[in-house]
C-alpha cells in the first residue's frame, strides 16, 4: 500500500535523524 511505504520510509528516516541528533549532542 502507498501509505504503508510512506510510513515505513518515515520511520527509517526518523530513526536516522534521531541517531544524528544524539551523535551531535553527545
């Protein structure tokens, strides 16, 4: 489904973004 693909991609990018923020803060 199209929505599922968007949500899955958002979860992946959101995880990478969180890792990036943690690495910058730490």
